[in-house]
C-alpha cells in the first residue's frame, strides 16, 4: 500500500507499496527525521504484558512484511512496529494482481497469501536498537504438512529478537488457516507456541469474522495458555456497503468499512475475557477519536495500516498530538487510566 500522492496512485497498488517501503528503509538507514519523537507525550506511555510502550499507536503487521523499514516506520512516531507475517520458508504468495484500492470507500482488498522472504531473512534485519517496541508476526507456510510445527519453530526463532511475538491465524488468504481458531487445533497451537516462546510475551491475532461460540473458545484458550494479549483483528471477508469498482475482488477487506465490525468484536472479546487479558484493537482506525474510542471500549493498544494509504505519513504524529489532547480533556492522568472506561 502506498501513502496518498497523485503520482503513487497512478501506479499498481503493490508496486506503490514496495516503493514506499524502500523509501522508508532509506530514510531510516540515513537517520532522517520523519515524524515525531514518541517520548514527547508522556501521558501516552503505557505498559502491556510487562512491556513499556512509548505510546499506544502501533503499526499492524503486513505493512513491513520482511522487516526492511522498521527504523523508518518508528520514525513516523509509532510506539510499536509489528513486522511480518514471516513464515518458516520463503513463499511468493498468491498470483498478482492481489492488492486493490477501494478509493471511494477508503479501503483496500488484499489476497497476498503471506508473501515474504522467509523467517531467516526477516530475522536477519531486526535492528538491535529501536525507538519503540518491536513485534514479530509469524505464520505457517501454505504447503506445510504441519502448521502447528511451523508456528512453534517460528516463535522459538523470533522470541530472542522480539519484544513480543504474534501468532497470526487470522488471514483469509491462506486456505484452512482460520481453522486453527477453534477446537483441538487451537489448543494444540497455543500449547506448542507457548512452550516455544521462552519468556517473550506471546500475542494471538484473530479474525473479525467470528461467531460467539468461537470468541468464547478463543478467549478461554488464550487465558488457559497464559497468552499476553489478543489482537482483534485482521481483514474481513464480508463486504459491508461498498461502492468502489474493486469491491468484488476476493480477499480480505481493510480500512474504514471494517470499523463497525472491528468495534463489535472488541466489545465481544472484552466480555468473553472478563478483562483477564489485554486486548489490542485493529481495523478501520484512522484518527485519534477512533483510537480513543477503542481504548475506552477496552483496548490497551491500537494498530493501523490501511489508514496510512489515505491519510499519509503524517498520520501517526497527528494522532499522537490529538490523542494526548483527548486524554487531557477527559481528565485522565495517563492513557492507561482510560482503558475500558467507555
């Protein structure tokens, strides 16, 4: 995905995204100031899973699949950057075209299919010094004969380098992957991943397209296996009220139309977990007001990605300034005090 600029929007969406990542990688390597210093807003500092986040606004996985521009993304002001999804072996993903802008809906459809250069290549790029919290998001190879083993292997490899590791079972673009969200497969996955993570916090990323029984099951399993947070969620396979020409493309929908579903799933997981595990909100977050609403609804952190396409690279800095003002206006001493008050 590429940030809004008339020239970039004339390019194929995936090519524009790749150019954007390369540009950020160069800026990061050169130490070029890009956005804002996350430490500028002490009221926004928060702690989740024993990790100190300079602010609660994070970059969701998928923007920097191979960890090429981690430093550049931190330079925009993000309190956390989640690289990946990384799979044990490199894989090309699904055939192109596989990324589609829905400009009229301020949305995107993708069917990437966990395209990445592989776990070893991604981990080799992890910067030892960084301005915020680094998450590493891992998944299974499409043709794997043992997907649970894929996750356990990747968690074990990533854990020593990450501030936290996310096991991603939420993508609709790898056939059968979402089957890991229920039943014995879910329990076996969480047990194997928890055993592999050592002392590194372990997060779980789930889809928004879940039924009440699945939500309850995931919540119970995550608590039972002592996971440190649940990210809610990824893209949706539903198509709520879209008007763009590309609305019928197969894949996962992200951006503004996802917001109502993502908000409801956050509320559902808050109820199902009984506040026993931190929640991270993603999906349709494009401004400080929506981020603050998710925090008040029970999210300890928020993540964004598609909003950068339409709001530009200055979005994180604008969000931090406005979010700090909201915390002050509502009479909270820190953002942590606002969690779950809505």
